[in-house]
């Protein structure tokens, strides 16, 4: 029985809110009966409707990670090697975003966050506000944002609905990010039927700051004033965090009010005003973005971090609609707002900055003694809760897990279940792969993003990693960024699939000449209350955590998005990995395109020999099946170390990782920056190997490098010292033809321009037919 | 000698322009807030790219009412050198300092690409001999489709006021126009971003001859002033 002894709060000034809290109302707020019991215990009385709303958003999966918190503890949050570059300055979960050291007194703040559900309902606004939210997380830390990327997942482009979502999401990202003036370096995009009706929109932002300028989101110093900055609060985005923590259904369209509306111009003003304010020494005590759960989350989180109480008066909150009640103001997710705690007596300074930028800076409350978050409206206390109960006492669940049957089937799969590919079919198979939108050129997307603003773009989207020069900080360093996650492998073997996502991401950085520093992850999964879905979540997290530990690349933050289901279907497990890397020297910047004729092409890592999970099985047979490729981290580490060393030695002219589509797709892609080039490739293989597995298999730990002919024997010799397989498989030519011999038999002689046309036109053609 | 780079709410290439002029070309430059007045030592003005006032209403339509525009107009009337880049070009057109208007790209989408442009024989500073015949410059805009009534267009062409033409029109601009000048040769506007083509890691270094050509008169005068 609950101890119902605390004095109830007075009636709310809005009579609409004075209702009896029934089990139905509790259920509508997404709280389980036992969770409501905990609320009663914490308060010692029945909550009023405003308080119930506050618990509902703060204890939602989106804010409280109640189904994943235990799993997330598996991730390493700092580097083992204390002498390596990339030490963690702000750890995952401590603040709005993690921060790592990049040397010379500078740090990089970065994080990825999902906006999947809003984008499914309202793609333009959903994606746009996804960008807005993650950018605020970064400049809240005191960092100047320097790059954006996105991880996007859609269903098949054959569907008009998917086309509408794809176009809307890209326009939303383009519209918001371009206006902010932060270069968008592209990212990764996959198309798979499992995302039909439930697209994934993950947005990443990275920013640069000096160590001493790192800001904290804590409300400390009793008596310090609490400011609300940014545009007024409206009724948009009411309860967005709870909405994001449910499955999508046919009725979800009725949740459209829960999708926020973005104003990138306001965000730009807020960004500049906040950075200007934070540059004033000693003015800002704490700062927190009003993102998910808006005013609610920012007040209780700052109080909780500061071990303080906080009191705010809603009459002082700028509002752009009339007649809003306390429930609406507290739960609104109006965009482009921040909560700032400044030093008492210096109120004038913050007001001057925001006046310059024509923004509100309203003094709405104070830091208090004790631990209560007290909210007043029209002279009445409308909520009075222990702040820490909202942030730290949310229930944590360990869900039952059971392995889905398809995973065992994938282990038992035999390559003999698919017929061997005939030599005559190689060209058509290659064309089918190049036309698959996951593999095809994404130029249609990234030419809509301003990737050159801030004058730092060093490697434009389309190469293995995007690279920006940090000239805005006045330092001669380059930041490289890569996102990855092949859902097909995660579906077939969640543990290995996550390892592969990690390894490929890191390999992409290595191919660009960058050393990996840290990871931010976006765990996109289905309903965790379903044991099979929870099993895949758990295994992916383990796979990712073990990868981070092996390579000593810590996780500095991220996001969890569950309940990604629509109708009968659920998405494949999609743990998106984003990794930041550093390139110190200009000469080390490496692209994935063959530069000139007459160079040698070396395959590192051995000949591919597995077909399981490959895109070839998809485009040829419509199958998502097979045994996930082998993962050998010792070999992976060797290949990446070797690659970076050879890049630093100036031996590598270009480098490209073999991934979706396999060896032949990778060679083709290397020629697509200049389709007048060609390649003569000749490969020997043992009789036991299959041609399709060799050319289109997606065995891991393979990289192609272009080197000068003069360096071949030296590079091959060095590879041998590393114990690494390195094969000279041919050379680049001026012929405009991709020629391939296998065991001295001609297998392919294709016009590169024709292959290029297939690859570059696939997405525009689909998007232009209506 | 000082280059003033105007900063409106929503400008986002102001740092880029300052970096190109100050750090790369070594010419003193400073950013000037739109509510301030133009510093008296100003010898040239760059109106940078971005989304001034969110590009709400029309690109450049609100910026034209900013307090600093009064100073800018009087600076122009005294023969001061002004260059508008991208959104800056749109602002100068809205303010009537340059003829014409920039409307939505004909592809209806934002375009960020490395664009081939051809330098026209415009005046003694902007011509193929000085700047190079064919340049590659980044463009990044959704509203770069240049429009002008046919009579005015004829005047513009016959006065050699066209600075740059696209080779492969990316936005539907009339006569492939990418950049123009006023009749007096002191106000310039272009959609391509010369300030994004000045570093070794940029797609080209072709922004340098463009910026140098624009700043030539002030650099020369400054040399004279210093020796005097």
C-alpha cells in the first residue's frame, strides 16, 4: 500500500487539468501500473495531471532508456591507453554530448540522435528538427558546430510513399542544415523493405571547442537566476518523447501535433547568441537544450546534475499562443529554446547578448536549496517533485530474450543452396548491384546539402569518409567522419553484424588516412518487450561493446530508438555506428578514387570467399539470408595499422574499403570519379572457390589500394612483415574499360562510362518518375 | 585599408569571406554587424552568403531594410567597391544596387556543386586575361536563377556588365549569367563562392583571381597611400 500522507497540491488554475487520475489516464500516458505505483511512493500522494505528464515524458524510453540502461553499461566510456590521442574529456551520459581531446588544447563534441517517428509521420519537419536538436546538443557544450552527417534508412524506392518520405527527409535536412551554415558531409543511406513505413533518420553533429570552454548542464549556486532563451513556447510537439516511445500504427498520423516544427533561422540566431554569451568569462553557470520533453527535461536534469532544487514560474515563460495551461507549457517541444543558469547579479549581460540577436531572454526562476523541482502558474504551485526522482529513479528493465529462429537458419545455411553464377552473367550481376539504391551514387542527396560552407570541406561526400579542415578553430588538423551499419548482417547475426558495422566504420576512416578516436552510436531497434527483438538488441550491444574494447575506441554518447515497428513488420536491428577520426597531416588525406593510369592495384586482406548476407543474394535472388561473414579482429587491426602506416609513408594514392556489393563493385566505384580511366584486373583463385563469392561476396577486412608501380615490391614486402595478405591484382589504365580475368579466363570487359551511368542515374531516375 | 564584411542575422559565409581576405590574401578585414554603421576607414565591402533573416519573404528582401543599408548605399554612390556573394548578391539586387532578381532554381532544389564558369570580357579587372578563361567555383544555393527584363538584359549585355557565365547552367539563369556588375563598375554580385576556392584543400584556387580582381583598386590605392 502506498503511503498517501503528503498534502495534495492546490487545484490548478486551469479547471480542465483538475481531473481524477484514473488507471486509463495513467495508461494513456504510457506508464505501467507498477510504474505508477512508484510515482505514488515517491510523492506520497496522488500526482496531479501536470505531474503525471512530467513523469510520463521523463520516464519514457526516449528520456530514461529504461529498457537499455543496463545494456549501455557494457560500453567502454574511456580509453585504456592513457597516452593515446582522443582521451575522453566528457563521458557518455554526463552531459548533452561527449567531448574528446584532439590535441593542442582543443576538443571535439559529437553525438548522433534519432528522429525516426516524427520523420515517418511528417518527413520534412521530422528530419529538419532532428538536425536542429542535435546541433543544440553540440553548442550547448560550448562547441562551434563544424559538421553534420545523417544515417538514413528507407524502404524500397519502388513505393511512391517511400519516395515521398525520402524526398521529404532530404529536403528537411537540406533546408535546416543549409540555413544554419554547418557543412553536411552526407552520411550513409540504405534501402531495405524492412524500413517500409518506419524510416530511420539519425542526425549527427560535431563541434570544436577549447578544453576550458566546456560547458556543463548543471544548476548550481542557490539564488542564481534561471533564464529561458529563444523563441516563445507554443503547443507544437506536445509529448513528443512519449510519442517516440511507442510503435507506429495506422493511427499515428493523428499524432501529427506531436511532431515539432523547426525554424532554422531561429536556431542560427540561438547558436550565435549562445556562443557569444558563453564567451563572456564566468557568466554562464549551466546550460541545457530544451529538446525532448522541453522545459520539463531541462529543469529537472539541470537541478538533478547540480544536486539542487529549482523553481520556475510559467507566467514568465515567453508564449506564442494564448491560454496555454501548465501541462501544455511543461510538455511542449517547441524548438530552438534553451535553459541557461547565470551568475546572480549578471542578468544584464545575458539580456544584452540576446537583445542584439532579437531573441527572448526571460528570467523565469531560480536555483534553490533542497532537491525539489517546483513549478508555479498564476500564483499556484502546479508541480512539486523531487528532481532526481525524474532523472535517476525511472524503472530499469531486464527484458526476457530469446533467439529468433532465422538466426539458427542463417548459421546452418549452405552456399550450395544458390546456383553458381555463370561467367556470362557477371556483367549483368554487376549492373544490378550498381543500380541498387544502397550501392548507387547518393549525389542526388548530398548535392542538396551545403557541404562547403565554413570553407573546411576537404573530402566531399561520396568517398569512404567525409573530411573537414578545422581552419575555423585556427588549427591545421582535419576531422574525418564515417557512419555505418549494414542491417542485413545485423539481422542474420546481431553480434557479428554489430562488429562488422564497427569494423567497417573504422576501416573507412583508415582508408581516408584518419585514426579513429571515438564512437557515437544510434541503437535503432524494434519493440523491446518482444523477446526476439530484445535478443537482437542485446547481442548487437554486446558485439558493439566488445568491438570498442578490442580497438580501444570508447563510446562517448548516443541515442536509443526503440519501438521501430509499423503494422505487422519491424525494422532489422540497426545499431548505427558513427566514428570520428583525426588526420594530422594534409598529405595523409586519402580518397577512394583511382587518380591516374599506370598505377598498381593491391588487394589487402585476401580474396573474398563468402556470399552470406550479401547484396548479391538480394539483387540476384531477392534473398536476405546466409551465414554472416567471418570477423577476425586481429586481422582487421593488422590491415588498418598497415594501411595508415603506408598512407603516412606517402605510398597510398587512393584506398577503398570492400563492402556492399563486394570486390567488383569496389573496383568500379574507384573508377567513378573519372570514368575515362579503366583497370586491367587479373585474379587467380583455387578451384574450391566460387566465382560469385570471389567477385560479389562481402568478406570482411578487405581494402583496395592504388600505389605507384615502383612501390609494389616494397609494399608487398612490408605487408608480409605485418603478416598480412597483399595481392597485386592489376593496374589502372586509360582505356575507359574495366577488364577482368579470373584464372586467365576473360570474365568481364565493360565500358566504365556505361557502368558509371547505371550507378549515377539509379536514384535520380527513380525519384524523377512519378 | 579595411574590408568590411557585413553580418546580418542569418549570414553564414561571413567567417569564410573574412578568412579568405584576411588570412589568405593578407588584407585587413573585419565583420560589421547590420545594426552598426560602416566604419569610416572602410575601403571595400563584401556582402557575404547565407540566409539573411532566414530568407523569409524573399531572399534578401528583409536585409535590404537593415540599418547598415543606408551607409552601404551612400558608400556605393561615392564609388565604393562592393561585392555581394550568393545571398549578398540577392541582397544587392533587392536593394536596387544591382539590376535584376534571383528566383528559385529551375530544378526546384538546392544545388551545392563545383561549377565551371567562364570569365567574360567585362572591364580592365574582370576579363579572361587577368582572371583566367575558365574557372571552377563552388556554388551552393536554392535561388540563383537570375532574371531580368529583356530590354534591361540587352543593356546589361551591351555594356559588358556580365562578369561570369555558367558552363552548363545549373539553375536556369537567363543567358547563363552567374555574376554581374553595375554600370559604374564598383558594385559586383555573383552566385558562385570565390571565398570557398582559396585553400589547397578547396576544389580549386580559382577564387583568388576573383577576389584579387575585386580588391585591386583598394590594394593599389593603399599602396599609394602608404608611400605618400
